[in-house]
C-alpha cells in the first residue's frame, strides 16, 4: 500500500487492523486508538480520499490503496488549512481526537463537494447543499471529542469551507 | 523526552496575560507529532493484555493457562499463581498525599480474591498486540463465588452518614431546617437520582514501562506523575528516585487518570517479569472494568420559603456509593452550603458500600450532580411561588456564607445573572410551561447557577533567565488539554517583562520540580503562584547584580520602584533602566536561576505541611469559589420527546482570565460534558451482578457534534483578591449547573419535571 505517498511493503497477519499496522508497524502514531470498535472516530484516515475508521479495516484488504494519515495531510511543508484553522479556533484540547477530526473533515468536505446529502439535508434533490453548521455537525458526528471542543472544530471547518480551499487536492 | 515547546504566535509586544493566544502545542497536536503514552518507540517492545474477572465476589479456585501459553508469540501469562510479590496498597499518610492515590486496596495478582466484577486476574504478555489479546481471551479462570452486595438502589436505606474531617465535611446545620420546612408557607420536597458516569477520555489508559535493573521509565498519561512514581516505588519496593514518569501529553482525563489503577501496575509488573519494555493500552471495555467512575446518587432537596420568596429552609441530603476496596465520599452538598441565604440549613452526605470498583473523581465530583438537584429544586420552588427563577435567586443571594457567616473572597453571581439575562434575551421568555413554540417544536428556556470551590496546591518551580533574554520555566505539571504551558508562559512573560516567544515551559516529567496534580481546578493557580514568586526572585538577583555596578542606572533602586518590561528592569520615575542582557553580560553571568519549593525529602514534607496549613487557614477565613450563571434553550419534539439543546450561554466569575481562548474551551468542555450528563450519559449496572452492561462508546452516549450548539462563554473578569494573579481555575465549574439548566428548560418547554438523569425521551412521553 501507499501511505502518505510512500510505498510500504509489509507482511502482516490477516487479523491485523489497518490502525495497528499504522501505529505498531509503521510508527505512524498520529492516528489514534480510542475504542477499537468504530464508535469514536479517533482512528479516521483517508483511503483514496475517502474517510474510514481504520480500526474496523483489515490491513490486508488495503493492499495497493492510497492511505493518507494526519502525518500526510500537509503538502510540501505547508500545513493543511484545516490544521491551521484548528489552532486558530482552538478546535482541540487534549489533542487525542484531533487527527481523526481533521482527516474526517477533509473526507467530509470532499463528500459535500461531490453532492452527497446527509440526514439533515432538507432537499435531497438540490444541486448544491449549503454547508451550514447543522450540516457540518451532522456529518462530523462520527468523531467524538470528549474535551468538548466541538465549537472550535465546526468553526475551523466553516473557515476552510468558506475559503474555498481545495482541501482534497491539498490532502494529496 | 521532556516536553519543551513554544511557538511564536503573538507578533506584538506588551503584556500577554489576558490575551487569547494560540496554544503552544497546537502544531504538535494538529500534525500527529504529539506522542501519548502508548506511542513511545522501544526496539524490543512487548504487548500486554488484561484478563478481567466476570464474577463479582469470589475466590479463584483454578487458572488454566495452557491454551493461552500455546498461542504463538506469548511470552508470559501472569496470574496470582506465578506473579512475584508486590507490596499491598500503601496506608494513607497526609504528609505524603501520594498515599491517597491507590486506585483500590487490592494487591492485584498477589491474591486469589476477586472484589468486583471486572477486576484484573491475569495479564498476558506477547510479541504482538493481537497475540496478547488472543491469549488473554483463552485464559480460563475458575471461581468459587461468594455473596456480594451490588445493588445501589437496594442498599440506599442502609446508607451511613459521612463523618466530617479537617479536609472534608460530611454534613452541617444551621437552625432547625426540618421545623422551618414544615412551617413554611411555600415549599418543595423532592427526590432526585443521578446514575453512575464514566470519564471516557478519548485516550484509553495506557502505560509503556521499561526497567533497567531497579530503574524504571514509565510513560503514563497521568494527572499526577509524582503520585504514579511514588505509588510504583512502593508497590515494587524500589527507590522513587530511580523511577521516571513521563507524560507530556495526556489524551483527556477528567479525574480518571488521578489514581493509580491496575493497568498501570500490571504493565510495570509485566515488564519486570519478562525483562522487556512492555506497552499496554486498556481496551475501551477494560477502562470501564478497571478504572473507577462517578458514583450514582440519590438526593433529597427540600426548600421552604415565605410568600415573598425568602428561603426559610434548605435541606440537601445525598446517598452515594463507595467500593469496599476503595473510593470515597462525594461532596454532593457542597454548593448547597454557599448559594442561598436560607435561615435554616441542613446538609448531610451519606454513603453505601458495595462490592464494586472504587468510585473516583470525575469532573466536579459532588457539585456536578449536586447542582443538578439543588438548582432544579430552586426552579420548582420558583414555580410554586410564581416568581421568576432568576429573581428568586437574587432575592436569596447571600452577603456572607450562609451556613457559617464566613466572608466570600469574591462573589458576583448577581452580575453574572444580570449580564446573562440581557445577553440571552431572558426577558423574551414567557413563564408558562409550553407557551413558547417554534413551528412544531416546543421551546423552553432554563437557568441554573454554577459553583465550584477554588483550590491551590503546592507547586515547585524553577525559572532560568538566560543572558540572551530567554526564559525557561520548569515544573512537573500536567497537560490534558487545559493549555497549561501556554498560560504559564504568558504569566512568566509578563512577570519578567519579556516577549511571550522568549519563554519556554517544561512540564509532564518527574525529573522536573514536582508540580501539583491536575485536579480540583487548581493547577493553573498553583503553578502561577510559584512562577510569579520565582520570577520575583530572579529579578531580585538581577537587581543585585545591577546595583553592584556603579555604571548601572538602577543603582540605589528598590525592586518596588522598578517595572519589568521590554526584556529588562526600568525605573518607574523616569525611563532609565537596563536590559537583562546588559546586566547579566556585565556581571559575566550566563543565567540567573531561582527556585520555589524544594524536592529534597525535607523540602517535600515542608511543602505538604505548608499546603495543608494554608488550606486549613484559608478555609477558616474565606469561602473561595468559581461561579456562574448557565442559560439554556431547548427544543422538544412534542411527538417523540426528543430534546435538542438549541442555544447555550454561560457567564462566569472565574477571576482573572489568563487566556480567554483556552479558558473558554475548558468552560465549553465542561458544559458539553454537562449536556451529556443531562441527556445521555448513564453507566448501566446489572443489579444482580454489579457488572457494567454498556462498557463501550456505542451504548454509553457521550455528546457528539450534532448534540452541541454554539456555546457562548462570557466572563466578568474581576480578579479574586485571595488568589494568585486573581485567577480561579476553570476546569470544573463549567459542568456545574448544566444538567439543572437543561432540566429546567425541558420543564419550561413541556411542563414535565424529570428528576432522574438522564432526561431521555421515554421520560417525556
């Protein structure tokens, strides 16, 4: 698999999760283990640009895929706009959910740009869904933050979305 | 591996205390570079997993480890049959507060006794995490089960009153509250219940331990690294000086990482047995089984008043739970001694003892659930009287501490309510329940008071001012997200008159001067007091160097006549002065150092005694607290009973605000956890077995993004004259009053009083 642009050749047992491969085999500890059950989102990474819970993914299923972790969202030494926005808006406290929140937000913004509706979208047939606070909160609800930094996270995402930053491109 | 970091962020000069500066660890936390306890690389690391008892009270009759040992990669299966001896839990000794930190009295794997459902009975060590977890599932333990007492509700009638001690009051009275209640023209007499709660810090408890002879390095996300060190030294009978505990980043804690729980001890044991560095992160379920939570409670609040609303009687009693192997009383009635000027007051805390894991501190232990009952009851009294709930509070706002007449160090609840009511639009509220609607949604608005005592602990600090004008602050305090390093850098920068960017702060390591634990919302104030004192010592030394030279414009000056600014000391009567660089350079010094507190054995004892005597003296003179007014708006679906919190505003009296950005985040965090307490969080315990039934984040409902509206936080920003820099800690006050404000708003929307948390939709239908 390719991880953050670099080809990684690994031999792992079929039972090993993508999360454990990242953390224990590749030393990419920026991706966090919060529940190992798909309930908290701390382990969110991007696979070919789509967000997944890496704790629920078996690593062997991702051979040949492009994985992006928090360590890979910056490009050419330039921080991802979401990383900067999180600092500016205090979108974290302890920092443990932050990697997952940022990766999830990148994936979420891509989903929104692709026209995907959410459970709170009123008009499913609408050409463009306005990314309101309620839309962001709904779409980010798979990522828990026990410190309660939700306001700052949503503001950060709104900042970046409003700036029309090409977040998906920036992620690659 | 000591945490050292700072980021130039301010870009301007002048004082920085009070400015909303970005966190110094922002880059580390947003890039994944920040390392938490399970993330330190060791070449030959082994992995451990726990086996938890699935019985409640028992003796182990047999352990079959054959299948577990046969798993490829397993290095050791450690049980009570083969574990080396460890010392039993240390007796409590108030000269060394670390003795308070035994999570339980059980000597894990040194006993065949099981004391709670979930107690660790074995630890498996293997080459890989998957092998350890597989093998742990194969350890077969046989038990002889013993009778157990586990049903909190059934035990409530057998509760015993908490006895008061010098540092914890179980009950108090003023006048005859029961008689006054019986005679009151208007009264309420109510019963409230709150369930157990779990902290659910996103980082499960994790330990990485590496022995080298009798020396030990431990990475442990802890709220008190010195306590971890001292407890491990005791358990493993090695000198504390040989143990280094490192925890620059703690992935949330909220009280759950204060005590030393079995996972920590058994990881260190596993490393001792196998001779390998060992890492163990508890599973999410394991955190519920092996780390204590908040006690459930039942509470009675009875209030009597004259027709004009003047309170004549205030009664608040509580029952909480303690584990037979540990835990302690919760100060559930704390706020009820301070908030209302009732003529007659009775408060009493009671406990039942269960065969359960120790209860432990969780964000505002006592006040978080105590304010729910009190502040919901006050709202009910307001409706009985037909008086606006804010007005009723204002009519009963005391000038002195109601129960004993002590002075308030600071009190501004009136201002908090006045400001909050205006900002929130309280006057738009029509008091009749069910009278406000938005489309099909029922709209309700509720208020409640927030209250949390302020604490100050011993903090040893060193400050080094270097000849190049940079400053290094060293203190073994803790960072679980409060922004401590940022705040202390701001404080030191202003104390010495240097730019924020010139200050570095080292923390989270037992090799540093011993800091306070992160608890009681006391860390920032405690460290600040010592940082300010150490900076003053530095200035005295600098001034002595300057006045020793006849070339210095500071010659003959006293420190009181000088101001620290622009990287030096300057006279206040004219503009003359000198930079630190000039003074140190002329004196041939590379740095000036100052220390506050001492980590020698004697220094440690002196420090603890000083803390205790200051605490007791302060306690006799003042009532000190953070307080605030919480304003909540809910929308309730009349058909489904779904409650949505649509607006929140809090006005807080927390003294001087060092950093409005990080302080607001802490207060919002407390409010969010309070929303969880109000609407979703509940540790479900099987009353037959005492086993927690929802030990995961799918069934224990913490608030998610969609549950949290924008939360407005405002400050009165008046310094508390009795606290260092006038600041009061903000970590816990935010959660207090929240559940009551929600419950009161739900009543306003629906006419329903829900007195049993959480307010789930089934209770509204």
